[in-house]
């Protein structure tokens, strides 16, 4: 077949595709279309499809390839990231349409917690324990992103993180595999909505595969060394959940896992992902991570790195350009088979077809949708709602909160009090910090008649104490002090590990001076990770953990401060007392010498307790809840039975409130040492003051299964404890037997 004929056939077949909606495409039909395109491609064009470069519009890594526009025109790049906007993506797509094959570009971007309307950081959203809210946040993000020409987000980040020194803890769902898996699913549903072709969805990318969150000592990009049992029980489940929810792409992680860098790991990318989990989408590297194989010391040069990666099952090279540089040569030397390259190309083309790009390469570049959708009032309202659901009330002595709306004089103090810039935090995509609502603005909008005094008090991260006096002065005039403290946004996110988790600078000194005034102080924390706030916890009467809440932060916090919204968040991660306790997480093992304060030779520290400052699952409400004893439908079950656990929760306080009722399980005797408890279920319920609600959980064999001594997955008969409570540390327990 001559070239002209084959292109004509391609064009005819592409126009035929446009008649059919994606949902009618069976897998076989899709494969046929992909094959028909592949059959026409040269090796060079195929390698182009395996290449992803950043534009220079935004920078998310150290190295930019300046010639990316020429690369598009030359068919040397199949996808572009860090380029958005209907006009700009159209311009780049035009360039792709001048190539021989006219294969549309796919545009990717880090749409992590909102695109223009910024939602809370993912760790904050996780504190809502509200899957509908989390799904909604991802849906709004996808809608805005897709309106600006984007097809693909590098999210959700599914890395379990148990080390708050690691700055990227803010991008995930915290420490727990069960909660993390539910959230991973919700985010994928939100981004993709089971219909990649819709113009309000984007393809999801499950990252960073795998175990990136376990970087040694919390230092970013560091090695990971862990048992297969820990990997499979704790770290892999959220990635797998996201793939089961339909995520069509996966990103490799920067770290090595037990000596093999993930980007060169056949075990991860082929054995687990494709063979065990049946993943059909494509795998992209993280930023220049093929190049980094040389720093890891597993690749001698460019070609060697490309060979290791492609043969491990990595389809797309983000930014190192090594595939472009070396794959053709590797094929001619027979170090890489063309069949392997064909597979990779097919996986990528498949997603481009699913997105509808072959029907209309410009379907997502719509200036009209951009104008109509970006930051529309409905999205801002959603962002405010998700933000207030993400707030965790850590302390509320003497019911300092909520503050009465008839308060006469209120002092709003602290380096975060009138700060807009940090609210949208790291990975805020195309967010514009000037559009965010500061805490001071939020408070002003809810207290039109009050006397509102403001002082910065100190900077976020320096030693100057000269502003403290002024802050004390205004506090003295006020009925109540709202004190906004925390980290600057740049202290969390990528390449933002900390060895010290105290409040930076002189912020604690400011808090001490204000506490001295005797005025009631409510601290509003803004930070991307658990902090060791022992002094605050012991001394100030009220603390709200607000993470970084995004565009609507000020309104959301004011909603909680003045009681428009009763806080309902629960910590998705343990707060340590001391960096020396890390890693600290609730599902620890008991050890052979469990802690006994009266016995020296037990598992403990000499200088700090084993207890966290705030446990996983912790969070107060303006009302109080009382738990009945849990009851079971049977105290003995078979592996085929469903155990029903019932409990009654009563709202014993003055306000309507929401409570996240948590259920944990412990396997008392097994062939391997099991954690002291593991979250297996939870329900978030709204109960009016004075009312009660009965809650029922169903437990099946799946909840009791684990990797046994021989690494087979399943249950073992014996006794279990069910623990139901308001957090991982305060539960009511009952035992049952599995026969
Ligand atoms: C990060 C990824 C991100 C990528 C693209 C990398 O530095 O690790 O999470 O998706 O850059 O911006």
C-alpha cells in the first residue's frame, strides 16, 4: 500500500470513529482502531508517542527542553505537560496537525487539588472522611482543567505516608491503607467520571508507583527498603484501588524499592501492575526519572537507562528525552524489541482514542467553556463547603469556640491572619492566590458590626520579635483572640522535607505572649503536615487544624469560628509529640515487650511517651457524642458469614453535629504478628442535639484477611476484637471468633 492510500484510509476510518460515542466502543473495537493507526507509523513516529515534554509555561522540575515546539512539528513528542489554556493548547495542537500522522497531542498537568478554583490540600480533604466531598473536588478540578484544553491530570497521589518530615505528605490521604484506598477511588471517579470523552473529565494518573511515601527518614527522593508484606498490606492497596476504579495511567516513583529504582522495575510495572492487577493503561515516568537511573547507579549511560526502563514496562518518558535519543538504536541492536515499543504505543494511543482526540483534537480547547466555567460561583461554593468539612477541631477547652457573632472586639493576629498567598499551597496548578479569601477577610464578612483589630505579630519564618508587642497591645483590647499560625506554603510539597516539625520562626513566642494576656486564644493552624505543637496543645484553649484550605479558606474558617458550620474533620494521620517518635502510626505492632511504665525493659523512650500528641482519627465537635457498647449479631462466625456490629451514638451536646464513627479490628493470634488495630469501616452521621442514631457495620472475611506466614492472602480462624469509637485511641470493644 502506498503512503497516500494508507493515509486516506486512516482519515476515512477516523471520521467513522466520530459517529460513535466512546461508551459503545468495545475493547476489541478500540484495539482495532489503535492497530489501524499503529500499522501506519514509522519507528521514529512511534518513539515520538512515547515522549512527553514540558512546555515553558510552567515549571515543575529543574530541566526544560527549549525546543519542544520544534519537537512537536517533527513528530518527536506525543504529549505535552505544563501547557494549558484554550488558546495556547490550540496553538500547540495546530503544530501536531502539521505532522504526517496528525496524531493529536495529549496535554497533562498537575491538577492536584483544583485547577483554578483551589480546594484544600489533599491531606486536608482526607480529613473530611467524606468521599462525596472528595469526589466533588476532583470533578470541579477536572471540569475547569478540561475547559482549558487539558486531558490528563497527574493525580491522584496514592502514596501512603507515615512520616511527616516528608513534605509530600500533603499531597496524599495520610497513613492508612483503608481510608487511602477509598479516597483514591473517589478521586479517580471525580476526575474520570467513567467517561473520558466527556468534556468535563480528564484522565487520572495514579502516582507515585510505588511506595514513594516511605522515603527513608522522610527525605524526599530517598531510598525505600521494605518487606513484601508491608508493601502489599499497607502501601500497594491505594494504588490498586485507583486502578480498579478505572484510572487509565500510572506514574512511576523516583525512589528505588529494595535496590531497584521504580522506573526500572519490571516487578512493579509488569509483574504487579499488568500481570497481577490487569492494568490496561499506560505508565509514564516521573520528571526525568529515566535520566536519574544513572544517579541511582543502575544505568551506565543514556541508552542503558532507556533500555532498562522500556523493558521494565514503562511506556512514556517524561522529560528526560532518553527514549527519543536511544530507542531506535536499541531496536537496531536488538536490545529492545519493536514489539515492546508497539505495546507501549498502543497503550498510549488507546487513551488518546478514549479521550475522543482522534475525533476532534481540539474538543477540549474551548474559550467559551473556559469563560463560562472557570471559578464560577457554584465551584467557589463547593470549594468553601469542602474546605470547612476538612477542618479538624483539636482542642476546645471551656467552649471558647464557636465565637458569638455578637462579639464586640476581636483581635485577629498572626502571620497567616491576612495571608492570601499561602492559602492555595503547593501544587495549586493554575490557581491565582490573589483571588483567595484571607482569614481576616472571611472574619470581616461575617462580623459586619464588630470591632476587628489586626496585627501580624511576627513573620512565618524569621527571628524578629519586634512586632509581638503591638500584637499583645491589640489583644488586650479584645474580647477574644484568633491567632493564625503555621508553615509557609513552600515548606511542604515536593523537595520540602523538614527535620524539625515545630512552628517555624518565633511563632510560638508570639502565642506565649498572647496567652499571657489572659484573653481567650483560638489558634487557627495552616500547615501541610502534622506539627509538634506540644506547647499549644498544653496551653491555648482552642486549636483548629485548617491545613491549607485553598481559594475559599477565609470563608470556610470563619464558618467554623462563628458556628455556621460545626467542625467534623478527623485526622487522617497521627500527630507526633516529637520527631524522635517518627514513624508513628496507629496500626503499629504490639512487640514482644509492650510498653509498661513500671518495667524498664519494655518498648518505650526514656524522654518522651509512646503516645502521639493527637491520634489518627481524632477530631472534636462543638457538640459531644456518647457511644453505647457495641453489640454483635453473633459471637462466632464462619468465613462465609457477615458479622453485623451495631452501636448507638447519642448527641449529648447542644448543637447538631456530624460524627465519623470508626471501626477497627485486631486479630488476636495469627501466624504473623498483626497490628494492634486496623481501620476496616467508618460511617459519617449527622445527629441532632439530644437525639441518638443506631449504626450498623458489616464485616466479612475480606476485612479479616491478611498476608499469612507463607504470604498467601486469606483469613485464619481464631479470636478477633472489634473496636468502635470516635478515634483510633478511644474505642469500645467486643470480641468474636472466626471458626
Ligand atoms: C513530581 C510529580 C509531578 C511531575 C510533573 C515531579 O517532580 O514528582 O508528582 O507530577 O513532577 O510535574
